[in-house]
């Protein structure tokens, strides 16, 4: 045990030194944001909203006070260090008052994924009625299956704002049984698609929102790109996402963090060593030392992706071709032009996991696509975003950001407040656009047909407006012309 403690301390020390050098390089670079609507000089150095100018962007700036109200920790405190606060959010335990009820969902190929529904500990009834109109918040953890304190805090905050949080667990993750030898590839949204259909079946009356954490954003972006306007989601947020995933697997992490992640994955997969040996070279799997080689062993074999050579970690032409083919199907931004809902990405310039901001953030995506918004802070680490008032009792940045019957819980993470304000603002924007459209249509009907005589002689049943289903995605997104103006 003492040896492990010494190794961990050494790894943390190296990571801190590595991060300090990276932060100095990152802070020298002022991100390109010629079309950024946020121009407040007082807050320019702490947070920026980078996006294409649009009606929705203006509405967000007007109604989301949290977007311009970020005060990161500075000075000689561990919360001001990007690596330390990232490790704290990822590894430190959190005694959450939230309890979970699990639904094991059997997929079309007999595999199992798990949905963990969050409930307050004081609530006796642990099942929600299918007639509930409460919005559902689908939370996608990182791709390694680690449930962090960030996810637990997000569930707690979402419950306090009237959401029904549900955590999506991939096959074999977080205690989900592995009933097939098939594991979920990095950006394959097939399992998530079935989980979303189940959520729509179970909660048909509530709107659906999604939040992803870290590398889990690759799965969410893949799903939104493949499904397009049929995603059944109203809006989505990516917390500290990794955008260029292929290069991140190849050279994106320093060795202490990469070693820790590889070790964690091996520990999770070790319980399935016998069953996985039928299709995976387990000896090669448990001897890997990098994220790339581990991913290649799991998914770039002839049995799974049609490689000509079963060699898992070599540098031959066939292996390189299979690695490239794998990312052609799994790169999160491969179908980004098909995304049809607003997506907010919350990132920090000193993120030690994502890497250098200049080369890892797709600036052109946020500056040209009206569906994508980047909330960029100068500090915050990876899913950290600690503030100077961390742990103190604070009210909502905007009184309209939370229901009147809900009091802001202590120490709410800044990024969680920002994403909830984003969801509220986008929903209000959609509703206003829909009311405007209906008003224009009503005036058009009243003004036509011989002074409205045809309208007056219609029966009540003919004129009665049938309420549209709130989940008709084509009706929800017919505001695009106004949205992109």
C-alpha cells in the first residue's frame, strides 16, 4: 500500500509540473473570436462565449447571467491549479444525498446497458409516473465508466431544479452486466439510441436534455450527428469535451494520467478476461501501456473491424489502416453538420486532459455553425471550474434561472449553473418562436376569405387547435429560420 502511495504522489508531482508548463503556453494565446457576441472587458479574461451571431446567441447573452459571471480561484490554493482540481473532481469521493434506482435495458443484440435514475434520499416513492411532465436530464459519464463527483453533484443540482436525472452506463460500466462479448466502441451511438427510445417510452410527457462529461462527449456528439433532427432532444451540453479524439488517443495525455487511465480500464476488464478471450487477445490487452494500444486491442482486430492482420498493437500497414478505419466510424465530429439542436461546450484553456487549446478546439465549428456554442474560461481544469466562493451559500445568478420554490443548494458548481441556465433559455426561446409562428398563422386565417366569413361559419370542432405532441421533432425545430438569422 505504501508503494502505491509513493507512486501516486510521484505521478501527481510530475503532472503538476507538466501542467504548469502547458498553462503558461495556453495563456499566451488569445483565442480567435471575431464573431464572439461577448464584449464585456471586465469579464473578457475569465470567460468568453464564442459562437456565430444569431437570434438565439443574443437571447442567451441577455438571459444567462452565469455566462459572464465566473470568478476562478487564483493565488496559492490547490483550487487554482488545473491538475489538482481535475484530480479532485475525478478521484475524490463524494457522499451524495442522491439515491439511484437502476433500469437494466436489454438491447436488440441481447446486450445490457444500465440507466440509473436519481432520486432524493428523503423521497419514499422511487418510481416516477409516466404522466410526469418533469424534464429528463440524460447524463453521459466519461468513456471509462468512472462515476465522478462531478456527475453526482450534477444529479443533485438537477433534482433541486425539477429535472429527472438519468445516468447512462455503457456495457460493463459501473456494475452493468456484460452479457455479450461485444463492447461499445468509442463513438458508436447504437446503444445510446435504444436507451433514448426507452426514456421517451417511459417519460413521454417531459422534454429531454443531455449532458456529457469529458470523453463521454464523443458519444453524445456522435449520437446527435447520426440522428440529426430525430434525436428527440431539446438541447445538449458537453462539459470539458475532447473534440479531436483520434489525435487525443495517439498523443493527447501525459504519461502519469495515461498510465492511470490504462490501469483503471484493465482493472474493470479483468473480471471478464475469460469471456473476452474468445474474440480479444487478452494477453496483449493486459500488457498494453497506452490508450491507443488498448483501444486497438479491443476494437481493431479482424473479428471486429475487418482488419487483415490480427496483430493488435503493431505498426504494420494493415494495423494502421484498421486504426484509421476505426476512427472514420467513431470520430465524434464526423457528422457534425447534421446536428439539429443547440449544443453548448464548456471548456477551460488550462484543461490538462484535452491538451493545448489552440490545436484541440475546432474554432471554425463554433464560428460558422449556429447550433454550436463555446463557453471558454481561462481557468477551470478538466470538469473543475472552481470559483472563489466555492462552498459558500449563493443564490441563483439570475432569479429566473430556477423555479421560485427552489433554493440554490450550497456550493453549486459554476458549470452546472451555466448549463441549467442554457437549458432554460433555449426552451424559452423555442416557446417564444412557436408563439410568434402561431400568432402569424392565426392572423393569416382571420384576415383571409371574404373578411373572415368563412372562418365564422366553420364549426367549433373544425376550428379547434389540436395540441401538437411535444416530441414531434419536426414541429419543435421549425424555428430554424429565425434561429439562424
